[in-house]
C-alpha cells in the first residue's frame, strides 16, 4: 500500500453534496468520487437528464447510494452533508451559497461574476453571522505557473510589485452562440450584459500576489468596452447571414478592458476577450522593481540575473521556485481536470472542512472578485467613469492576521507542510 493511501485511511471522511450537474458540475463530481476520503451523498440538478447522468456517474464509480434532488433546499436539509459544491448557473451561485451557510454547510462556489453588489454583501454578512466559510473555487490560484510566480513574489525576487496584468482570453464563440440549445447560461449574460463577465481566473492569483484583503485592497476601477461583432460574424459564416444568430445583437463587447487601482498604489489591467479568434491565455504579467514575468511568451527578466534587456525562459525559474504545493503534487501524481488545478482547489476546500478552519480563498476574496463584474458594467454604462470598489472587510484588511495554516494556504508560502 502506498504511503499516500495509508494517510487517506487515517483521515475522517468528508461528506459533500454537488449542486449543478452540467459539464462543469459533472467533471467536479468525477474528481470528487476518485478521492477515497470524500463521500458524495447527494446531488442536485433541475434538468432531469443531467440529474440522471450524475447518478449514473456515481454508480459507475461504485457509489450507488447517492440521492438525487431537483430542489437544492432538500439537499441542504440533509444532516449528513458538511459542505456543498455549487456548479449551477452563474446567477444562482450566491443564492445557493447563502442558503448553504444558513444550513451550516461550507459553501464552495464555482466561479462567475455577481449581478449585484447586494448579493456580495449578503455573502459576507451570512458568513460572518453564521461563522460558516464560503470559498470561491478559483482553480487558477492553484495553477503551477501562478503558484511558482507567487513563490517568487513572496521571496522578493521581483522586488516591490508595481503593476500586474491578467485576464480571460478564450475563444468561446461556439459556446456562447449555441448556449440556448446547449442550456449554457453564458448566452443570456452576453446577450444582456456588457462588462468584465469573467474576472476571477486572472484576478484571483494576482490578488494573492498583491496581498488583497490582507494588507492591501482593490480601491477603484474603470472599464471600457469595444463594439460587439465577433459572434454575429461567426454565426453568419457558419449558418448564413439570414440565420437568427447572425442577426442577434449582443450587449457584451468583444474586448472589455478594466483598470484597477490598489490601496498600495499598484495597478492591475484586466482583459476579457472571448468572442474573437485567438489562442487561450490568462494574460499574466507581474512586474516589480527587480523584474517581471510574462505568461504569453513564457518568459521572465530579473535585473542583475538575466542578460541585460533580454528575456529568459520561465521554465528554469519555475523549476527552481516550484511552490511546495506543486512539489508535493508532482511527487504524488498529478490528477484532475485543468492540468490538476481542479483537484487542488477541491482539496483545499475539503481540508478546510476537515480542519473546521476558514478557507484559503475566503468570503472577502469571493465577494470582491465577484463584484468586479457588476462594477465594470456600471463603469461602462457611465461612459467608462471610475467607480469605487467596496471594502467588504469593513477596514479589517489593514491589519488582518494571516490566514489559517495548512498545505493549501495562499497568503504565505509554507515550506514545512
């Protein structure tokens, strides 16, 4: 028996429910079912065929006793569930997470921007009043490159941080355009909203590098949107100019650019680019007084170490500054979707439940990252006017103590765990 298996057997089983069984929810369910110390006792989905698919996945994994529900409130009423994974449509995440916390269940929400500031505040109020954590399941915080850069930042290799760039650059034209027939709610968001709809993949890792909510905070933002023509042209090329999709007017601009100013003086540039042809990128750039890292050319420049005015390959630095989380992960065997990031973020959530501790991505992180969507919409609607970003910590960011210790913490790099 492997040492890892022995360790698993000494752990108490964490019992979870999964709400939302579309493509994302089903993938997370499969990842959870492969964990020996996790028991998924119930699943929930509005669509009957997806619910049955989820139950079939459980049976195929040798877990035939899970219950299925169409109403998430019935699942939350179960006394055996300690936490829930919420992978339903974006606009229901906060509603379900609030209900979960009130029911005493840890809330793990899939990513997606908020529709209102009030739902962000309600997440914070509910978590504070119940004492139950809420974690945005931002898997990119556990990306190998992002964690290596975080390690270098905490070691001071890039000096004092000055500017970061991030974004979500992903050709989603087919996913958005065919959203109605595939029951993917992205379509309706793009049809009616115009803003930074998906801020969190980029902003999550950058926020941890900038100590947001623990010594720093996001203060103001300004957003600007381009025209929207990418999906219409895509649909006309494939289905003809008279197809309804080719005549549909989408509110969401093809390129949305957002600038954020931090309390510490740093700036963050975000790009949302999902309806034009392009390779995938999270547009990472982290720049300080001693050097910078760039995702798109996989390169780095460190003053006094790199050849003057020249890039170096990032891989060598990544290997040297491999984060302890990934050192262990590579040794034990990488598994799970999105290159292993799904597995790691789920483990972070599960270990928090087991230890009855706060989560490494806490409710304040969750609220401010989600709020960027509605704030960017407001800025664009006001002609790219600056708008204030609420302080969801209510001043606690100035002197907050470090987050709970553990192998998945993101506020510090702990070599010992």
